[in-house]
C-alpha cells in the first residue's frame, strides 16, 4: 500500500516511519509546525529520519493557527509543567484537536500524492490524556477520511494497542536511530528530563530494557 506517514520527529512517529518503510511504499513523510516550543528541534530530527530512509519530507507551516489555540506547548518553555507526571500537568500540554487538524490536512495531501493510506503513531500511553489519540476518535476519523476521499484512504494506526515501551522495543529491532529523535516539551537543545514527555521517554527506554541515548539536564 502507498502511504503517507505523519512524522513529528519523536520516538513514536519515527518508529512508525521505519515500520511503514518495511511494510508499505511510503510516498512521503509529513510534519507540521504549529508553533510549539519544540518545533525547531523536532523538525530537524524529522527531516533527518526521512532523509536517512530516502523518503520525501514535507513540512507544513501552521503557525497562523497558534494565536487561536490554548496549550502550554504554545506559551513558551516557562509554561510547561515539570513538577510531576500527573494527569493535571499532562492536560496542560493538550493542543486542542491537534490530530484532527493534522489528519484532515494529511488526507488532502495523501490523496493528491496518490497514496492509499495515512500512518499515525498514536499509542495507549496517549489515550487517557489526549482525546484525539483514542481509538474511538481514530475510528471516526477513518470513516470521515474514507468517505471524504475518492481514494477511500485508510488510516493506519499500528501502535494503537501498544505502550511506548513496546514501541521502543520495536524501533530497536527496526534499527531506529533514537539519538536523532526529539521529545522535550520545553524545546531546548538538550532534553530537560523533567517535563511529562521527557519522563515518559525515560520510562519507555527503562521498560524496554534498552539504553537511552538521550542526554538530559535532569
């Protein structure tokens, strides 16, 4: 199947890109700059990963939307909660309907590129906090995308029942260079080690029993 892969440059989407490159014909990797603190660092990694696999890389600038969306990810590093990995803190990092926005755009890009499917790396660790990562949402988007495109595009979510630790395990088997992935919500050159996604990243490597190549400030 010809696929377009949503690629942020993080652990999950990079592993999804490698998975798709083994299972399908990837016609492109698509990233978005929506004005997040970590966009610059993520996009460098996303481009690197796509180039390494010889996959066309596309980045769409959505920063005109930033003033209309409320999230700690869009308000500067100082707004990102780092005290603990609680549900309250995680909810502050939600970007409203982010995956819905991304998938709607990706559907148009994918059909225009002659693709038959879109790959997204949503996983079980995202479900509790991010409503647009849940399988019920993905099923609804699958139906909308299929009905809204002549190609009746498929929405592939290979990790929807997997934990982040399991994704790291798979990525290691696929030869993913995790040193060239980025997660930190604060957006610095070095991962802070304290924000929710840094904590989640650390835990995923610990759970997988795989050496984490990421330098952290804490």
